């Protein structure tokens, strides 16, 4: 029987299985890390990421038939980028190489393993894109009835990329935050298990990114860890994972966690800058970064609390800064990520420029959350020069381009 | 010093470094497998795929700084698909999880390692999409001047996804086959190393897919291996890799190799069906499968020869069959691939229906070459039902969809 806790109330006696919130204070719930006699072991010889880190997961077993081979993404050294900033080493953890092209697959994989083990037949999610595709894919693989709720106005590519997996697709008018809460209420009445952004099992899945970074860094923490920040589930999962590693005495120090928002929707960075422990909804939302533009992040206050405890940093970058960083990652390092993912590089550059990260500070890892192929419409603004010629003009054209 | 051979003339005395063709017979050249005293070892503990299989590669060293973490893609069991056909086991090797979303990255990675080790500063490719993005990405990462030649009329998404890496992009009017040959001539005169589809080092990179399948199957060959077939470089690389494994006494039997073309452009499947050892250019090309629609595949006759030697199979499937298979992989297994990749499942179904693969025949591996996100325009035809409702209608809508 899994046990749950909240950052404020501690362990809770009972939990509504259709809600990710603490019955006492309405803050998000987390799994209580289970103890394991003799300590937890990383099984590096096992094929699936879920199997390698099984000792850390709240699953009694792993069914490989439900997996799409999520995780085990590369940690790519950004030599040119690091050198340009005078840093010892900068790495990208490229989550775009997950089965549906984003980090969401790690969370969905764990949530679906749990759902199937509990005999749940109907799952759902509320999403602006990445989580829709991920939940639809894993739901299809598991043979579950899958309900995907999207905000009216979601890009057609996102709709279709989720729709090809055959879920029930519902576009709902109105506010994302209201839809998030309505989905939980309706899910409970109809018996649909909604695995939204801060589902506790989903956050357990995000832990695997941290465990892999730990291994890929040679069994230690990086000095800085940059993560795009929206609902808070991803960053919370990563912070909790390093707490797991510390508890198991596998790391001596924590990274400095840096959560990055889009300036056009930055309730948490704003609260952090003002030294507040609760965020306020911004008056308006204006950013191209739809994947990280939640004005009422359901785990927002938990993020503020845990970032405070860990002496982390929250900050915001502009759309222009993230688009420039996206192009820089593509042109200098060969990595084509979503603009939302490139917020991490934009934030690193800001902190370096402000003198808050210096050469001797050591290494930084940027978590690139999703593939640039997910947002083809944003490529329209990329200045690409195309030379149009007849075949007979090939040699003269090429020689002019040296 | 690397040595080269051709399937007809055997080892060649000297090779034009700007041409992939045999100076004697104009068939494609391959690297002569180097012997290694004490046999070749797979180094499973090394992080990069290139490092794991370094004993099999014609590289004196691996520079991790040039890699994007290509390879090590999952082998996903297709339980529902296999059961529906009454087969023991069907697997997908999901090449969409490579850095730029297609198998091309494996070939580009090896070709760029070799180019940099030789001091080459300018590289190029001729592509309809996947290879453009891959070469642009790896060229950018290596800091090489990169020239990408595309057919006039290439989809804007493909252009931009390559363009963001900052290569010289040239759209050329006229025939793809002529452009392929012109690129080699012009490249030689201008000192641009064109790593096109059948570049010998590129084909060495494709071998890694076979080595990984061998490991993932528990160090044996699958009974059948299905691969989409266009220029021939991919299938040739895979066949040569199993020959390497056989030479090292690592496998006892070969898989039956099955190359799959689009019926609207199937010169090799047509020649195979007619028992010919040379193909003819089809009168017209008419298929949605642009990534595999080369009417004059430069390694086509080599494919016919090696498929004959290995008692393999070549066949074609219609656009409708591949689109149906694409939806089936997404809806039944959670895998969203390019239609070109789904030709493999369509072909498997055809062979099963024709009684050429029966239950006891054992397992089949389908190589899914690229991500469905690469061809968003083809999603337009996917029948996706979207229910549009106000928030107040959520419960009644969901309950009606059970």
C-alpha cells in the first residue's frame, strides 16, 4: 500500500485516489519514499529505465509490455556553448529523445504502470500538447480507454499527433486551471483516473531523469540543474529525486536547482523575486511558450517552498531570449529543441552575465524537455536563407557560398 | 588506411575520396571489414553506441564531442500486433528516438567522425528531408561548413528543421538522380565531401542498428528483419552488419531480410519479382512516401545482388496500406512513425496473409526509420474526431463517450 505525504502536513492518513492534492491543505501530495533494507541499488544491466531504477519507484513490478522504451536519454556536452561563457562544462539532457518526443513520457510510463496494476480501465489528462500525445500513446499501448482534454485553440498538429493514437479527444472552452480541477471532480464521479501534470506517480517518473544525470555525471550531482517550469511537477520530481539520492548516501551535495519560466507568464519567478512564499495569478498571459504558460500552477507553492529549502533559483526569460537560445543550441550544438526547452540556456546566460555563475562554479546541466519538431509553427520566424537554382548553376552557387 | 571493396570487383586498389562508387564497375563501395586479432568485442559498458561497437567501425578513435547520443534506440515488443497475426513475437526497432528523429543520424555520426579525423572542413548532402536535418545537425555540432541540397518543392517544415542548424541550404530544380551525381562531381572540384545516402561510412553507421538488435534479441538474429527501402544504403548496411556478426561467429543464422518499397516507386521490388538482377527506372513516381521514393537508387543493383545471396525478399505496399499500418502502430502500440516506416508492418501483414510467414516462423523485427512528427502534413488525412464543448458540458460529454 503506497503512502503519501505533503510538504506542509507531512504523511497523510488517507488519500482520494482521484486527486493529487492533500486532503488537509490542498497542496500536492508525494509518495513517501519506501525504505529498502540493505539500501537501494541501481540495476545498470537491466534494459528498461523503469527496471534500472525500480528500487526507487512505487511499483511492485514492471510490465515491459506497457513501456515504449522511455528514458535513457543522452547527456550531451555543449562544448562551444560552455567555452563561450567561460564555464567548465555545460551539458544538455536531451529529453526530446523520448518515445513521443518529450519528458512527459517518463511520468506517463510510471502512472500507467500503476494504473494497470490497480485494475484501472479509464485514464485521462488535461494538456496543451506534450502530455496529450504522451498519455494518448501510453494509453493506447496499455489498451486503456483514454480521455484527452485540450484547451480550445490548441494547435492542430498537437491535436492530430495525439489523435492518431485513438483517444477520446475533447476540446474544452474556458480556463485551463478550471479545466484541471473540473477534470478531477468529473473523473472521480465517472471513474476516470486523470494523470495530470502533478499526479504523484507522474512526478515519480520524472525522478528517473535525475537518477540518469547522476549516473551520466559519474555518480555525482552537477553544480547547477536548469529546468523549464510551469505546473511544477517536473522540477518537484527532480528535486525529490536528488533527496532520494542523498537519503541513500549516493550524493554528498545537491545541485543548485534553477526553474525557468517565460516572462509572459511567470507567477513563480515573480513570487521568488519578491521573496514571497505564495504566488499570485498574473494579470495576463502573453508568451509563445504554451507548454510552460500556466498562470495558476497547481504545485506552485510547493515549488516555492522546496526551492527555498534547497536555496534554488527561479527566474524568467523573454520569448526573444528563448528563441535566440533555441537557434543557438541548433546552430552551435546540433540540438533542435522546443523554445520552452531553450529557456534553460537563456537562463544560464542570464545568470552568467549577472556574475551569479562563474568559471569555478563548475558544471551545469540543462534539461531540454521536448523536440523542436513539436512546434513547427514557431519555425516560421527562423531566418532561413534558401538559394534557389537550376542544376546547371550548382557549382557557381556553391563556390559563392564559401 | 581504410580499404574498400565492391560486390562485383572485390577489393579496389584506390578510391576517389569524393565518390562512393567503384572505379571499375560504378557499383557502390563498402569498407573491407578490418580483422582484429583476438576477435571483435562489444563494449557494453561504454556510454556511446559508437564506442560500444568501435571494434566494428572504420574509425581510429571516437570523439564524443561530435556525437549527439545517436543509437541505443528501444526494441519495443508489439504484443497486440503479433497476436493479431498469430505470430510468436513482433518487435519495432524505433529509430525515431535518434537525435534528429530518424535512423540517418547513425550514418551521419560515423561519416562526420571520419571527415573530422581526415581534416575535412566542408561537408554536404543531397536529401528530401531526414538526411538534410541529420547532416545539418551533425555538421553544426562539428563546426563544419555544411551544404544541404534539396529538391525544389521540399516541404517547408523539412527545410526549416534543417535550416535552424545554419547550413547553406540550396533548393535545386530538376531530377534527384542527376542532382545526386552532380553533387559528387562538384564536391570533388570544390573540396566538399558529400555524404549522400550510400556513402560507405554512412552505411557503416547503419550497421549499429543490426548490432543493437542482435544484443536486444539476446545475442541472436531475429527470424525476419523488415526495412523500408529506397536508395539501398540502409538495407545494405544492415545486411553487411549481420555478415560481420557471422564472420565473428556471433550468430549461427541470418535473418530473412525484407526490403519494402512504396508501390508508386518500386524499381527494386519490381525487378526482384521479375527475377532480374538489374532494375529499371519506373515510368512515373506517384506516392506520398517521399522519403523512400527514389526512382534511380544508386545502390539498387547491389541490393538485388545481396538480397539474392541472402535469399531475402523485396516487395512493395500501397500508400493506403502504409497509412493504415501507421495508424495501427499508433492506435494499437503507441508508436507514431512516418508512413515510410510503417511500410514494414504493411509488408509483414502481406507476407502473413500470403502464407509466407507462419506462426512457427518465429519473430520479426520492423525497423521504424523515423518519427511521425517529421511529416505533419500527412496527418491531415487521419480521421480524428474532436468533441468541442463548454466546460459545463464536460461530465455529460465524457459519460456519453464510454
